[in-house]
């Protein structure tokens, strides 16, 4: 049957009507939140350091894998780590300086999963730059990743980074109280450290000091 030119608009309209549910169904898989809460760690206990200043190194950590997807996250993990340091580390001394560094903040695809890793370092030293001690913390996690679209990817990244930051807040405080105990402000060292530790952590090197530390009685 030959279709007249006048029938084409009706045929096109019918096609659009028939395929609209399919198009809507395809888009439904990417209906993820389009706005995400900014990180806030002000509710967590403060870590008082016996130093006059606490500086936050704002340089970007090195890119270890060209597939790194951290840049796509609603809140970049390196920025969240620096926010953690700003809100939790407080100078409570008259001399000395502490510097917080972000050594890694990456999220890399691994088949049907995303693997995230965060690593930080806190150095304590004299005001003229001599290093007296340090603490390091590292956490890792993986989550399932379906790659269902940009919105779903952003939601997955946000969820993974939130979990990583929960782990990091625990591990970071543990390592600071363990490795920099003598640099905590008076009274802060006596506070009970967090006992629970994330499974995705590893024991790191203790701080180094220019003078020996006497053994506990």
C-alpha cells in the first residue's frame, strides 16, 4: 500500500507516541539525586595539637591512574579530606607547626566495581620547618558499579566517598593519638581513643623523634 505524503505526519506522531514509554523507561534508570550535601565534620571530636599553627596543604595529590573518576564526584575526596582537617585539627599550643597533606584521593573502576583509596599525612615540627614527628592514615573500599548513567554514577561516587570518609575519620584519629601522642595538647592525650577500626586499613609507621621516648612504667 502506498502511503500519501499527508499520512507521514500522522505516522510520525503515532511512532513518537508508541516509543515514548520506552524512552521514559530508559531514562528512569538514571533518576538519581542531582544535588548532594556538602561535607561537614564539625560534629566530630576535635583533635587538639600542642602547636601554634595548623596548615592545610592545598596542592592536588598525584594522579596514580588515568582512569581516576574522583573528579566526577559531587564532592571531590581531596576537598573532603582537607575539610576534615580544617574542622577537626585545632592548634592549642604556643610554638611549633603542624601540616596536613593529602597523599591520595582516588576512585578507579575495576570491572563491575569502583575502588576508592584515601591516604593522608600529618606532620608536626618546629616553626622553622624541622620535622619532629608524623602520623599517616590510609583507607580503601570497593562498591558495585553498574554505570547506569551520569546521575547514577555521581550518586555511586558520593556514596563510596561518604563511606571512605567515615573510615578515614576513625583511622586518622586512631593514628594521630597513637603516633603523635606526645604532641597532643594537655588533657587531650588522656582522652580515650576510638577503639573500632575499619577493616580496610593497614598499620603504618610510627612517628620519629629526635630524642628517645622513655618506656611506660
